[in-house]
C-alpha cells in the first residue's frame, strides 16, 4: 500500500482524488474529523519531528494527532501526491490579548486551483475551518452554526471565526512563501520555549459531524450544534479514558503527563 493509500484509509476517504475544489474540501473535512489536534508529545518531552516519514508514522500508522506544523506538512505532502499545487504559509495566532504582535507559529497551505487560489487550514485546532476558503477579501464559508470569513488588511489576510457565540479574529497571515526550514524554526520555539503555551497547558480538539470536542487544560468541552456541555477532567486516569473515547487516542504514557497549567498535574 502506498503512503497516499495509507493516508486516505486513515481519514476514511474513498471519494474522487482529482485535483479540484470539491475534492480539496472533502479531504479537509475528512482530515479534521479523523486526525486530532493535540500537543501531548510536547508535554511528554518527546521531540516533534517534521520529517514527512516521521509524520506518516505518527499521524497515520500510530493514529496519533499533532499540532499545526505536523498536520499541515503531512496534508501538503498528500496534496502533492494527488497533483495539487500548493505552498506553505505562516501566520500569527491572536489567542491572547496581551500579545499585540504574536509570533508566527501557525502554518497553513495556499492551494492553486483552476477556479482560483484558496487556503486550506487543517491544523488550526479549536476554531479552524472545516474546508478551504477562497483567498478573496470578504469570502466566507458556513457549516451549521460555524462561520469563517477572510478579510484583507494591507499585506495581511485576517481569518475570523464564529462558532455561534460571536465572531473573533483567529489568525493573520501573509502570502510570503515559506519553506520547510521556516516551519522548523517556528516548531522549535513552539515545542521547546518555556513561554510557549504548548509547553504549559494541554490542548486537544477533534471536529465532529455536528460540532467539536476540545480539551484545554483539564476543561472538556463538547459542542453539538448550539448545545455546549463542559466538565472538568479530575485525574490522569480520567484523561486516558477521554483521550480514548472522545479523541480516538491511545497514549500509554499519559499517566506521567506533566501539565503546569493544571494544579496537581505537575
């Protein structure tokens, strides 16, 4: 079985593979509903490799998830194998009001289609789009209660998201082409710098057909349509069960997980 066939089996995709906007959207949707966003290895002290072979092993064969760099590099490799033309981009995530200029620690993909240029953002996590967006100011996509909108601001593109509780800025990016080494530098900061949020708290997310399930710190949130349920994960044993049941993850070392932002989990 080829690596492409392995990947398509991992995301349970059996549709057309001809390079088109419809296929790209279907691949994005299949990817985000089967491959979780997660930073468990960072908290476990496991180095994050962006080598395509390592990503195939981790995200496909071992059925793990990862954060944006891992998702995006793997996804772009598969797009290339299918005949899509794409480039890597980097953006700044606006998650903390305290950071007026956040670091460029988010990766996404610019895809050239016969119908025009779009972005694919399969590695954003909690509030990312399920499919592609045309790289046009004012372009928007709606899926149930979720809406995403692009806005041009000088040389920047702003991605806004609304999960049903009001729109907010998610991240900003430029069209400057990035190379794998650029993602390596951003990955090193994200995975190792003491100030990186990925070193300090637990973050997981998986898209559901009708909503999303996420874990931030020890707060579990399950949203289906407009209904939101939240609860606290009390112990690492509970965490292991939730990883298995809600995120399809089996991580044997979770019993030794250290999460500085969660009292008692250090």
